[in-house]
């Protein structure tokens, strides 16, 4: 029997898997299997080179993100601050006593006239609610029983002396007896002496000067509050739509500022130009011609606009030295 050099018959030679599992390949060919990427013949072409991010983008993108975060935080802080703004005329951005912020509100429809006041008895009883938190400028409570209302002496004359001139006020207790009673009590206590009018609005539909806050911030008051009177009390409980529709507060009107229903205190506003407001601000008197001339001068000086366009502290300071009955 023929044997190979190793001395084994051909049919008994061992099978080498690494050598015999695949058919013979021509020279230069590659065994089957996944391709190995790289240069050289028989390899797939190399992919496109990776693009490097420009260095300036690494600086700009974080800066933009930081700026956006700052803007969002500032907007939240400004909104929170607006909600905490003081007492005065109705502000859409404030829970304080104030008048509507016409600079941000949509244009109001043509306002109707103030309704006619109702008839009151000769005397009424008033309720003044003491506020829990003590505050600067806390005053004594006015009397509550036998408050004059519909009588021959229902109109009382006062003079508000200011650094810009004197403003004559006629208070009408036939319309708003509890409001006049409170105002007269505060004046007798010299509550308004040394205060200043802290807010002036010059918008087309809101022209008022606001006074009566001993703190000068719009947040101050006498330490008590009381209910709304004329024209609010002319609407019934079913007249919600009419009670919220704007009406004309004409030039020369004297009215109370508030922070919502039943929150009247010491702050009041003087209307020097026809203004549109919901009938939720108690009217309790009028301003004389000489006083309107003073208000026109103050309005002509403009506002610092710290509360928005045409809304802020008057540039001509209105310091009140006294409010006295005549």
C-alpha cells in the first residue's frame, strides 16, 4: 500500500477544518465574511470625513440658551411683581385699589352715562370692617350710626391744598353717605396731611390723578374697609352684565379707588378728563373749576411711566398739605 511521506494511507489523512472547510480561492481573493473597511483594493470606499463643529458655535449656542432662561425668569418675576402692585384705580395687572390699565386692555366700547342715583333715607348706618394686619396710616373708625344721607346739607365743601395749587371738592352724601362719612372723618383726623398723589394716568380713556395713600405706594390705607356705594349699588344682583359694562366717569368726578368689591379705604382719584370705567368705583363728589385747572397742569407735566405708557407717578409732584372742610 502506498503511503504519503508521513506514512499514512491517503484516505486516512486528517481533515483540517481551517484549511478544508472552504473551497480553494484564487490568489488575491478574500474569504467570505463581513467586509473589513479600510483602504486598498477590494475594500468599500471610505465614508465622508466627520465634520467638526465650528468653535464659534460652541460659544454662541450656550449664550443663547442662557439668554432665553434669563428672559423667562424675568417675565415670571415681572408678572409676580405686577400682581403685587398697590391700591388705586382698577389695574388689569394689580390686585390693589386702582383704575383699569387702559394701556394693555383692548379698546373699550363706547361707554354709557352713569345711572341715576337711588333715593336714600335721611340717615343711614354704615359698616366699617377693621383689617387684620396693622399698617402705616391706621386711623380711627368713623361713626357708624345716624350718618347723614338725603338731607338739605347733603353736599359738603372741602379744599385740598397741594404744592401745585388748591383743589375744591364737593362731597355728596346723598349719593354715597358712608364714603363721605369716612372721607370727612379722615380729613378731621388730618390723615391726608403730608401725603402725596402717587399715580397719574394720561391714556385717552383714563385720565385720573390718584391720592390718599399715606405710604405713597398704592398699598396703604386707614386700617379698615367698607362697601361700594353709588353707582355700584344701583345694580341688582341679576344685573351682572350691566354692572361690568364700562360707563363714562366725566371730567370733574371724585371717586374711590379700590382693590375689588368692598375694599374702599382712603385712596381716591380725581378725574380730569372723561374716562371709561366699569361702574364699580364709588362716586362721592365733584371737583371745582379751579381744581381742574390744577389737575390739567399736573397732567401736562406727564408721568414717569413706571407702571407703563402714560401710567406712573406725576412728574410734577402733588404733595397734599391738608384737606379741610369749608
